[in-house]
C-alpha cells in the first residue's frame, strides 16, 4: 500500500474511530487504548479544523461523545491558578527566559496535569482527543502526559494528535525534537506524509 496523503488519512481516521471494535478497544489484548495520529506539522491547521468540526458531528450523528483536552489551554489555566501574568513577566525580566521555563515546568508537574485532566473526565464519554501538544511544548512533553494518564482514562480510547513523527517506538515533535521513547501507544493511521 502506498503512502496516503493527510486528507485521506483523516477520512480513514473518521471511519475507523466510529467502529464498534475501536470504541470497545477490541484486539488490543491488555494494552491500554492509547493511539497517536501523527501528521506533518505544516498541516496543523487542517488537522485542528477537522477535529473541531468532527466532535459535534460525531455526537449528533453517531451518539459518540468525544472529550477534547487542549493541552495548551490546560497548561495556561493551570498556570493562571498558580501565578499571575504580571508575576510571570516580572520573573522573566529578573531571571531570564530559561529560568522562567524551568519555573513553568515545575508548576506543570505531570501529577498536576494528570489531576486537571482527570477532573475533566467526570462526565460520560467514548473517546478522548489530546490536542495542541505543539503549542504546549516545551512547557510540557507529550510522553510525560501520556505516561501519567493510564489510570484516569477509564480504559476508553485516547487519541493524541501529534505534529511530528511516531515510529511506534518514539515520538519526534515537528520531526525535529526527539522525545523519550514511548512504547505504550499505537499508531492510529500509518503512512504519515
């Protein structure tokens, strides 16, 4: 089979995620139902637009409830609970951007992010979409989020929209920055172009 262009992969993706086998996590054995939809970062707006339109259609047409966790927005909300914008600006002026990034990373500890995501999963749902990983980087890394979500997703499928490459063994954000190995997810639609 040849490479599929992104638009074809997105159409095949829509068909796959509404199947009973996918929703019931059939064929995974005891593995956790975490999936990665990787894509060329230059096509991020197309992916984001497709996801935004897909969520209400799936609920109204197929009665499939999708919860989107926008990782960037989540990070900003956590930060705003802990520190004001003025304090962030002042901190950066005094200590520099590198020190600010380290402070932000401390505030956005994996356990804190996990709790915030868990709090959003209190209602009934069928699928979780994890989006805007690119915008949240380098405040938080995809593998650290995924490593901490196993216990909170209620064994429902979680799809991470990843702007880069997933080899099945490791994540490479933007196809440039190699993340730590992450073995516990499956590539949702192979043949990223």
